[in-house]
C-alpha cells in the first residue's frame, strides 16, 4: 500500500483539478449534458490530459531531482527522495504517453487529429519549460499560464464548441494572475536554507504584486464583458460578484503562508472552496434551470 501511495504521489493527481477546464467551453455553451456521446468524449479527453499532466510532472521531476533534494518541500518528492528510481519513473512516463494517445484517439475518433496537437503542444511547452525556459523571467509564467488556455481550447475542440473570445481572455488573465502569485510567494519563501529557482533572482515582490493586480483587474473586466455579451440569460451579470469575491479571497490566501501553488491555495482554504462551489452552482442554475 505504501508503494502504491508513493506512485500516486508521483503522478500528483490533486493537480488534475486544473483539467476541469476541459469542460468549461461546453458548460458555458448551455449544451452540457444534451449529448451523452459528447460527454463521453470529454471524459476520455479529461483522462488523456490527466495522463499528459502526470507525464509532464514526471519528466520535470527526473530533470530536477538533484536540485529538488536541496529544497525543503520538493526533497520529499518520490524521485528526489529516492523512493522511485529515475528509470522506473521514465518507464511509467512512457506508459502514460501511450495511454494518453489511445484515449485521445478514442475521444477524437482517429489516431491523428487536431486535438492531438493540443496535447503535443502542452507537453512540448512544458518540456521546454523544464529544460530551459523556466529560467527566463515572464516567459516562465506565460508558459505556466498557457497550460490553462490549452486545456480550454482542447475541450472546445473535443466537444465541437467554440470558446468565447472574452472567456479565453479571462482565462489568460486569471492564469497569469495565479502564475505571478506563485512566483511572489516563492520569492518570500526563499530564506537561504535551500536552493531556489534561478529565475527568482530576476523577480521582485513589488513587480509580482503589480502584475497580479493588473492581471486580476483584466480578468474581472474580461469576465464582466463575457457575462454582458451572453444572450441566453440576463442573470449572468450577477455572477461577477462571486468572481470578484473569489479573486479577493484568493489574493488574501496567496499572501498567507503558502508557496502560492494555485491548487494548494484553493484546496487549503475552506471559504475559497465554498465560494467556487457557490459560483458553479449559481452558473448551473442560471444557464440550465432558470
């Protein structure tokens, strides 16, 4: 059992929550649940992206295992701690890649398809990030943010829906906001006891705070324009209020005692979780019930 838990930790399943963005285009199109076949394709696509996400984490952990051993948190990762060898992890990565390809094939209906491009792009950008681009300021955060955008576009392609331009801009702005929040807290957490990212030497808290404010403001503005532009319900405009609250609560949580990882921040704050659930329920009621 302990061995199984170690392997699960290697895959980092808690980060699969990010892949729920795959469902966003269909959900906001007011067509969610109308076709079981469409939902089935989305769930297969969700699984495929989960496997690719784990693949990316494994590649990154193999690459950074020496540096991770000097970090107070990352030293506990399975590869860095020696619980799983780099060779075994590489074999698991190959299996994950094959499984992701098969699931994407099943979802899209053919082995070579437009959807596959998004998976390859996501893996390619993150591989480039792991080996080189994470050392270049601003570009590193933009690559982190691109993962959220790729998930959304992948979901739109699989479901055959079009993601609103305002919605895409919202996701870009909010993901950049979370990315700079992560860098901000990594700067604060560095205290000389462990080696930190080289790129942090080129960031300052002041810069990250400014970028967080700019991106959060843009994100709320873009979301508000999306809510105004939607024609199937006049009640969507009121969803701006919980969005503003979520952004403010997230900012407050980020400025607490954390490394700023979006998943850790969300799952570590009960009020934030409740706020997100309230938003999802409200949106479902407005789009599908009322």
